[in-house]
């Protein structure tokens, strides 16, 4: 692989206050042509696929990938393109939409905790428990539907309390073998406008755009503020946030790919060594298979 992306340029340092206006939505491409982009992505996919096989066989770690971003930021495409080479048996994707009545009767982390990856597997959250400090913060009726005790719905403290709950939960998961990488796909308001127009112009994509999407766009500044607070409060060494410039989808996918690959390389994984009993069983199996081949 002939490129090396400086991931530190996109990673939010622990305890750092975030101003998204100062984070780029577009950077110089890491590829020189469409053909080169495909070659680089294929190399990442192959490396990721090989490491996923070891992850599954080693069965000590799990990997949780979280994707957040404004509408049209490219979450679906990033997941589809980056993870297409991974064995589906070892990878699960979950998308969290409006909560059900059952989910509303539980704590705000309950529904996502049901979908955490097992050891040896990769879990992908397309939106996640972070919606509970983003959409729930910008649209107050979301909190009202959760029917929380009134003494715990103080607007001056609830978000910091939820940030603390999330950080504690992610630290707990880290200590139990789950490695968490979080990607905020940072798109500009103008680029979103262009992508919305493209959905209107393409009949097969009309279904992706509705009045609610435009209403959310009207709250752009509120969401940017909510995201900034969230990223600064919950990015840690164990579970970092990456602010991925998303105006260029190809570039974003390469950044995401390298972040995943580099994280997996830090895991002390290997294929299990056979025991003496297993070696004897393999020797006996070889003897039987060799004998059968002569029949």
C-alpha cells in the first residue's frame, strides 16, 4: 500500500473542545484517479478481510464501528464500500431509527446494547446510541416520549450526564475486549444541498428524500452545536471519534478504511495453536484421508 494517511489529523483528542467550523469537510485527495482509488480500496478490503478471519478465530476481541452524520453524509455508502470484502458471517450491520414503544420503556442505552457484537465479530451501527444526545437534544419531544422521571430531565445537566454514561459504558466495553471506533462524516451544508437535489433529479432515489429531511436541514446549526459538544465530551483514547471530511466520498472511505485497519493491527491476535491432543487428531485424520485416497 503506497499511501499513509495521518489519522491524527482527523482524530478528536480526549478532552478537546470541538468547533466543527474549524474542521474541514474536504481535504486533498489521497488518490490520483478513480482507478487508483479502487486499487487502494481493494487493498484495504483484502487486508481487512484477512484480519477479520484472525479476529474470528482468535475469539478474544470484538470490533464496534459507529457511523454518525447529517443526512446524505455517506454513511450507507461508506459501510457498503469499505466492508464489502468482510465475511458476512462475522459482521452485522444495525440501523437505529425511531424507537419502538418497548424500547421507550427501557433506559436510553438498552436497544443498542442488545446489538453489541460478540467476541470474534465486527458490529456496525449506522446511527447509534449517540442519537440520544443529538436528535434527542435538538428535538425536545424525543425526550418527552421517553417518559423519564421529571427530576432527571434537567436541560442544564441531562446531556453531560448522558455523555458520562456513554463514556463509562464504552470504557467498560473496552475492558471486556470490544474495540470501538467512531466516525462522524463531516459534510458541508452546500454539499448536502447538492446531494438532496441529486436525489430529486434521480427517480430511483426520490424515496430517500422527504419533508422530515428538509425540516432537519433547517436545524443545521443546532445539530452542528450538538455534534460538537458530543464529539468533545465522548472522544477518548480507548474509543476515539474521527471527524471524516465527507464532501469527497472516496476520500472519506479511504480514511475510514485505514482507521479500521490500523486499529485491528494493534490487537494481539493470532490463529489458535493446536494442542497436543488436536495435533494427534490431525495426524490420525491425515492417515485416514490418505488411506481413503488409495481406495
